[in-house]
C-alpha cells in the first residue's frame, strides 16, 4: 500500500516565498510516523516554486543535488522530514550550461536528492531555452517502482510504455495544465493508466484560467479513485494497493508480450 497526497495549489508567479508558505499550509496536517506501515508520497505541481514559466528561467535555475544546494531542495528536504513522506517537487535545473524542467525527489533523513527526472518533451514555449531529458529514471518508494513524468509528456504514450517496460507500477505527472484543455488532461490520464495497467497520480496547478486543477489518482483499470473538486486548492488523497494491480494484470494480460 501507498498513501498519495497531491498538492493542488495556486502557484504565485515568480514568488518562491509565497509558494513555499502555501505548500507548508496545505501539507501541515500530513504526518507519517516511523511505526506507520503504509509509506506516503507527496507530489507538488510543475515548477511549483516559481510558476510556469518564470520571467527569467535562467535566474530561477537551482541545484537540487543536496538539501543545502538550493532553496527548493531545502524545502523538499524539510517537508520530507516533517511529514515522514517521500516528497516529489519540481523546478528548473541547470546542467552543462543548459536548462532542464526537473522533478526532484527527497526522502526523510537523507540530505541528498534521492531521485530525479528531467522532462523528456518540453512544451512549445520551453523549447527555445530548455533541453529534453534523455531517459526514464525509476525509483522505489517501499516496494513501489515509480516513474516521474511532467505535463506535456502526457501526450506521448511511448514515454509511459518506456516507464512500464522499465518496471514502473506507479507513474506520477506534475503539471501546469491549462483549463482550456482540461478535457484532454482527464482523458489522457485514464488512457495512460488503461493501456499500461498502472496507477497514475497526477497533480496540476490551479487558481486562474491558465491552470485547470482537476488533480487525480487513476487505477490500472482507468477508474478515478480520488480527485479534486475542479479548481479548488486542496490535498487530493488516495491509498493505492499492489495486489489488485497484479491480479488484474494476470487476469487481463495485455502486457504479457511487452514486459
């Protein structure tokens, strides 16, 4: 089992202090103690610290490698320790002179970035300044093989099949998905879950006509098991289980020639 907390929030453009305060406010009641047998995962939206896109992405770029390397990494580390959960944040990283749309994972009591993923399909407005990530980065939360994806990635089914071939049983999506195309968001999340028989945990920004909310958790049959009420700021909580997923894959083995 795994408890998932999606932080659907109104992200203030170019205001890290305000966004960090909002994250702390929304997650204040999440607590996992060492004796709790069910691990937890907190997922924050795409570029939650700066908004999508900040005015000067080069200036907003940070190092996520350790808790002391950047402001956002420090917040993720502190949040992991305070809640007892694995925390998945997102921001702008720089590597070899290029910008990356970066997902960063921190776990309790570990000062080093636990895992990361760089967006493999930058959106149109990113392409001039951002480089594409090159691979799936699978990581484990307890016994859950997990892969991260970011926003525009959702439109490319081959990325999700790559993750499943690598062993993913849960795939996250961190997004700043517009309200104008929110019907696509819902349909694609269910499609990615159905075709890969995976859980999808997808968090979106909210708060304006540019950000559509509707964060949700979808099971391997494509059923929405937890969701936000439209565009409200909230925590979307859901508990997922591995046994029903494995039983479903055996009963309906659509992936048997692929894995």
